[in-house]
C-alpha cells in the first residue's frame, strides 16, 4: 500500500463524512422550512438571511445545554446509546459509489471508499446494527416510556428488515452481483433498475422509511403516547446525536435508494461526454441531485401523512409487504425465465 | 500476521464469552454476547469467508441478539425476581458441561493438527459465487432439508403461541 493511496482514501473519507454531516445539518433547516410551507407558516427566518444560520444556532444551543444523566440510569450504556446511533449512521457511506473514476495526477481515483463484493449485505448489516443505539439508550434511561420505545423500535426494525431483504433479492436476481459499484455500472444511461423493479422499489422505500424511524413509522418517538420516546431522558448533545443520526440515516438511505434503483451516478447521454473527469464530476452532481430529491420526498411525506397505529404498522409489515415482496420475487424469476436478463 | 490476529481474536472471543456467563445483569450478558459474535465475524473474515462473516453479522448480531434483548427487556425487568436454581441442578449442569467440553477437546485432538496453523485448501471458497455453486449443486438436498426443518420449527412456534378459540 503506497502513501498516495492512503492519502487519497483519507481525503475521500473526510470529504464524505463532512458532506454527509453538512447535508444532515441543512436537512433540519429544510425540514422546518418545508413544514412551514406545508402549514402555511414562514418557518425559521431569524438567524441569518432566510434563516440559513439556524442549524448553527441549534448546534451551539445543544452543545451548551446542561448535560443530565439520570441518577438510576446505567451511565456507560446511557452514553453508549447515542454514540452507537451516530456511529452506525456514519459508516454506511463506505460502500456507496459516489461517481465514476477520476483521472488526476496520472492516477485512477475511485470515488468509493471500499468496493467490497458483498456491499449490499454490508449495508444490511449496518442497518440491523442501528437498532442497538435506540435499544440500549432506551433501556439505560431507566424510564418506562423510553423502554417501551426501545421495545417498539426493535420489533419494528426486525419486521421491516425481512421485507427489505426480500425486496432486494428480486433486484439481486436481475443484477447478479452484490457489489454496489457493479450494480451502478449496469444502470448506465437510463437503464435504471426502477423501470424493471417498480414493486421492489416501492417495498424497499417503505421499509427505508420504517428503518429510519421517519413518519409515518416514527413509533419509537411517538410524542402523543411516549412523551419523547427513546430519548425522553436525554439532554444536551446526546439528544442532538439521536436527532442528528436520524437525518444522516435519511441521507444514507436516499443514497442507497438512488444507487440501487435510480441509476446512481448515471444520467442520460453520459457517453457523449468525451472527457472522463467532466463526465465523472457531472455524475457526482447528478447523484447528489437524486439524493436531495429523495430527502425532499422524506420531508414531504412527513408533513402529509399521519402516523400509523402500532397494530397497523405490524399488519402492513407482515401481512402486506412480505407477501408482496415474495410475489415480486416470483414475478422476477418468471420474467428472467421468459425474457432473459 | 493473520496467525497473531487469530490469537488476539480468540482471546477477545473467549474473554467476552466468559463475561456473558459471569455478568450479573442479563442485559449486560446479552451485550457481551453481541461482542462475542462480532469477534467470531472477524474470525470468518480472516478465513476470507466474506459471505459467512456478513451473514453471521446480520443474522446473529442484527436479528437474533436484538430479539434476545427484546425478550429480556420484556421479561426480566428487575433482578430480584430471578429464579434461584437448587444446588443439585447447578451440580448437574457443571458435570454435563464438563463432559461436553471433554468430548469437544477429544474430537479436536483426534483430528490432529495441533500446532500447525490451519491452511485453506481453496482460499476463495467463502466468496458468494463459489459458496452458492457448492450449496446449490453438491449440497442441494441437505440445504433444502435444513430449510424445511427451519420452516417446520417456525410453524410449530406459531401454532404453540396461537390463542385457542373456544
């Protein structure tokens, strides 16, 4: 391993981490602005022009608040909970291909941190790990509402992971690979997977909403029943980590949806651009546009659809999504048999 | 390099496995068990068995341990109600566990090897493609039978849990 390789990866990792944090930061502002728009209000507009400094103000506020650890809480696990949430939210970006290779200084630079050949499964692994943050934090708070939220989020995540895994199997049958890079490469131009797998995409998207704890599936922090859900007892930046992890998760799942189903960094007529660097940079821009559109969709749904009841959530997961996903697998198998790939 | 890594990981695995047994609080036990599974996942990675590693990660760490934590949180909220076993039962447990260990040690010694570091005959057997080919060609019947076994266990569990209507 030469030094240039290490430096290149370090720059890439820091850039991706920075970008995902900044996007998550400004998603909070976008969410409040759009909420204002949907509810015929103005939204935050005091800090800076058009409220652009609002996320900074929120950050400073969270950092300077008093930090409270409840007397009967388990201190180590109480701190571990939000840290784990933040950690799992940040490590998924390692396998996402952000663009085609760049050619700089006589080197071919891959815009993906790690091209492991089980990339899709890695994403699933991290997603399934994400629930520990909520569970540990909820249990360690020593509060009945937090505990209920922890239990809820565990069962919700487990239920929707099954449908999510089944919906992705149909996609893998078509692509024949688990590497996110190869899946992206196969969708060059407008050959996007969503045109072949509309049902699979719908199931995957609904499950992503459930996995990121977004409305209409935000049962773990349902204010009307559980005070504040799993972060009832949290204050200061530990609360901030929980809230922030949700926005990073939104960004990451938007990126996954865009790269699995919406062509990733591919755009129509990309083969007409002769300079590979310009084509790659345009690809990155297109990819981020897709991600931002998905984030807007997350926000749009949140302020449009009411929250599910708990039994409705379970019924949707087990009795609707899982059978639909299995039907989708059978349909895909039949399609491959008849039409070829 | 991978040899010393193996010993380090084995130490971590056994350390957390012992903590699982010795921890007073069942939640802590479950969390230590998560760490044990994580160390085992790393062991698979050293053997270049990527698929097995990641599936161990998803299924054991991500699903089974979450369910175990889930049920502990539901059932055992205060430690005082934990049932105390009689000393006869504890004695029987120790003896049977010792016998199991004796059998395992005997089996391992019988296979030979000992000090020689384990070498994989085909190093890329653990990649998804090769594993799938082996599983669906040579071992198709055992694979299908195992899945039917799991299905029957699941149906049985649902049947037991179902409320009787009278």
